[in-house]
């Protein structure tokens, strides 16, 4: 009889340890998932900042006089060209961070969408920045980037991200800044 009570005690202790291990493992996994989602929010804010910079750039150029246009087209050191270089660099960094960042499987579609937006913005701004002649710059500018489509894709990704944050119980995902100051 005494032997059976020891066996039962060991079985109960084993079950308790197993449940405690599973509970601790789940808590650790959830903590890491939440941290990865907050990091994804920061990457999304960087993409938002880049898109806003592109929008501002396009609005300024649309309202520009001929002299400003010619300076942009012919001078590789023009302020607007430097703005594009900054956006290009930031989008390159963000796209690599999104590709390499550890995420939960549920967050991959959001990260892939954000990465696609960053890559598109990077490629277009890089093409403008690498143009050597005024004709090349004008040719690239006539094939304008679909900023509206990028913003719509971004908004959809942010909605999906909000749902993920809610699902994983992330209460405060505030990101201070935005990642790009021009």
C-alpha cells in the first residue's frame, strides 16, 4: 500500500511539473510574440514615415516652378534629391529588417506586405537617385510610383496588424517617433 501511494505521489508531481512547464513555456512564447509584434509596429511606422516623405516630395514637386524642377532634374545634390536618397536608404533598411526579423507565423503576411511596400519605394527612389542625366530623371518621373496603391496596401496591412495585436493581447504598441526625419 505504501508503495502505491509513492507511485501516485510521483505521478501527481510529474503531472504538476509538466503542466507548470507547459504554462511557463506558453508565457515565454507569448512574451516573445508580443515583443516581435511591437517591433513589427515600429517597422510599420518606418514604412509610414517613408510613404509620407514620398507624398510630401511629390506634392512639393507638383507645385514647383520650372526653376525648382530643373534644379531637381539636373543637380544630384538638390535638397529634393537628397530627400529621395534618405527615403531610399530607410526603405532599404526597413525591407531587410522585415525580411530578417523573427516573427510568429501569423505575422508573416503583414511583414511580407510591408516589405513589398518598402522594396517598391526603395527601387523607385533608387532609380531616380541613380539617374545620370536630366532625361533619365524625367523618364523615371513620368513612370510615377503608384503611391495611392502603396498607401492602400499599407492601410490593409495596418488593419491586419491591429487584429494581431488584439489577438495577442498587446495593449500598448505606441511607437514614439516614426523613424525618418527629413
